[in-house]
């Protein structure tokens, strides 16, 4: 796609853009500009991944991005029982043991690595503090945690499926949660 | 691996560990107490907690300089602790991939400390805000690590995105300093990392954003994570740094600190390696999927 070669940028270098040394309406303006740049970057990444994944006449679905994973918000992972996660590694060396934390609403999930093998997972409850911070913007009850491995300057796609029944619970690693009063 | 307090009389310390690090939390306060590098057998006695500096509103005879958007100027050299009654630990989660200790310091300061399997660092995810404003006191919130290291009043920052520079308390390399601001005058920009070290140990903290940081006494390391104040500092912005945020009661900031305890000889390579992984982290995208694994392949 020609769009892959467009120069997208979301960088603001003036100290006003990052440090709070600006009036509030200027802060709002910087936030808007950074958001516009980030969305443009996401479009470029989406086109690039699609061009790599395309097989024959089958177009892969457009990539979606989640900017609020730090407060457990991601519509795609919350609302779908089956979804894929594509992880692109910009480093010129393999990355192993990088952990993803995805907001979900199910109790148990199976995760398949690019080679089809199951991946160890752990489920954690979304904390009350996170729920308070995100307000009405999301409603995930849990976070799905699993490690990913990505080759240098490459991408890996993991397939995630909400588990039904007991068969897939073997991947649900045991954990102990202790509430201390 | 985890000892759970049973009653006030039988409380024991809480520990989480992976194959590289062990973190021990005090039974009474719930604060981080000891870090052990299980591979190198390095042990650091360190307390980590949140404090706040009360912002100056302009009480200096020579100037009426207030703390504001441009200026960090606390009205005292000692920050006030942010504490709760009893232990700050509210929850401990153990599992094979990640172990977590959840801490609540106040209504507006919480933290989750994590150890992921296989990782050589501890992750401290702090959530600060909305900073209370009804008392009218400007607040500059810091996280502080107080350790038993003898650091000779020196610390190191990667200021300005350039090489790591040695900083010495109340000292400038190229001129004789008349220090009039004992706290702010020793604060330096931290773009990605700050560390302190002695002969055998180095405590390195990587940040996920630029922050101000310092070491105001031996073995101590602090980073400012959030601030809110009610006076303009007269440097041109014409507004106090008092953002109300989307919900109207103030901004909530959430970020991460990555903590490493290694020997000074090993640390340089390790924190650079980790820095690359953090600052050029894998980019994640999602798609709803209707394919089986085989069809996808």
C-alpha cells in the first residue's frame, strides 16, 4: 500500500508538550495533535502488517490498537471470544519473555503461539483501583497474562480463545490470591 | 514462598520471588524491606514509600518565588510521608507467571509490585491522584528508596538523553556552588534511568517517562511522580499547575518503575539491555478472529 510509505509522526519535543509548563488549552491542543499523529502511525502499522499477512485473495482483518491497556481497557479483547494479538518487535534481536496483559471478561482462555502450541497463561482480577481510574470507559473483569516471543524486526501472532468447559482449564495456571485486611 | 499474616501477634514478613529476585515486605508496615538478587547473592536493605513535599507559596525574604509549573520549590527539606494505619498491603497474588503485592498508601496513592517469571527486574506500578486540594496545600509527590548503601553523596542520571552523568550532592563540576535550595537544587532530570551504587551493589531504577530525581542522602533515591499546586510561579504561563482532568477532581497518573539490583560491573550492560526492551517495546495490535489456528496459519 502506498500508505505504508507515508511519513507518520507523533512526537512533540517542546517542553510545553510534556511537562505541564503550558496553559491548559495548550495542553489540550498538544494532546489532540499527538493523538492525530498516533492514529496515523497506527494506520501505517496496520497497512504494513496486512501486506505481510496477505495470502492469495484473502485480506486479513484490519489491526486494532488499544491505547489504554494500562487501565485495562480494550474493546477488542473485552468483547470477542476469539481474537488474535500481533506483536511486532522493533529491536534487531529476538525478544523472549515479554509479557502481555490483556483485559478480558471471561474466566479462562487458551492462547496458541504462532507454532500452534499452547502458551502458559495466568488470570488476574482487575483491581478496584484500576476500575476506579478507568471509570465508565471499560468493564473488563480480568486480565489475561502470558509471555510472547518475537524474532528480530519481526512479528508473531497469538490466537486467543475463550475457554468453555474443563478441557482447556489445564492452561489456566494455579494461583493463590490472598486478601490481607 | 508466601507468608500470610494470621493475626497481629503472628504476623510474618511477606515474600515474593522468581528465579532472579526475592522481595521481602515488612510485616508491620507492608513496605518493601529487602531485595535479594538470588543469583549473585546481593542483598539490599531498602525501604520504599511515597512522600509529598509541600509546595512553597512564596515565603522567602529575597524573593516571592512560588512552586509552580516551571519551578519546583518545596517549603521544607523533609517530605511528609503518605501512610495508612497498619500495613499498606491489601492483597498478595502468587502464580507461575507473575506474583504481585498490592499496596494502598492512601485514597489516592496505590502501588502494585510485580515479579514476572524469568525477569531480572521488579516492576513497580504506581497510581497517584487525584491529589487532594481542599487543604489548599500544593503537593509534589515522590517515591523514595532508602537503602543501607554508602553512596558518598553521589548518584547517576541519564539527563538530557545523553550519557549517564555523575551527580554529587550540593556540588557542581565547573563552579563553586552556593546552594540555597537544598532539595530542588539537587534535583536533576531523569529521562530513562537513575542509579546509586556502592562497591558491590547498584540499585538502578528505569522510568517509563521523564521525571525529576535525586539522592538527598546516602543510600537514598527519589523520583517525583506527580504534582499539583495552586499558585502561578510567575515564569510566564500565568496559570497554577492545577489540572482538573476529565472527571473534574484532578489528574490520576499511573506509571511504572523498573528496579534492578546487580553488581556495578554487571549493571551497565543489564540496564541498557532492559532499557532497549522497554523503550522499543513490542507494538501490540488486535483483530477479532474467526479462523481456527490451522486456517490462520
